[in-house]
């Protein structure tokens, strides 16, 4: 009876396993690199596009000046001058 020789044998199976593991590792590494690049892009976009600065809040300061005028601490003329200064007029 003739014995049939199996292809590859133990060495062939080990080589196939090594190729599969190596390919899986390469794909996984590539996916991790892509994910890191996406995260970096998101961080860069956040840094490049800061929120618009809030405009100055004149109302608080004008209310304080109005209270000072009502209490007699400053005169009408002083109030008007300070109001123009606050508003940049």
C-alpha cells in the first residue's frame, strides 16, 4: 500500500499560522494608527476653532453706574462721561 504524503505537514501548518497571525497583527496595527490619526485631527480641529469670544457685558457696569448716580455718589455729568467711556463712544 502506498502512503500518501500530506502537503505541508507540521511545518506547513506552522507557516500558515504565522502568516495569518502576522496579517492580523498588521491589520490591527493599521486600524490603531488610523484611529489615532482621527483622534489627532479632532483635537486639532478643536484647537483651531476656539469658541467665539463673548462680547463685553456693558449692562452690569452701566447698572452699577446708575446705582451710584441714584445714591448721589456721582453726578449726572460724571455718569454720562463714564457711560460714554464704557460704551467706547
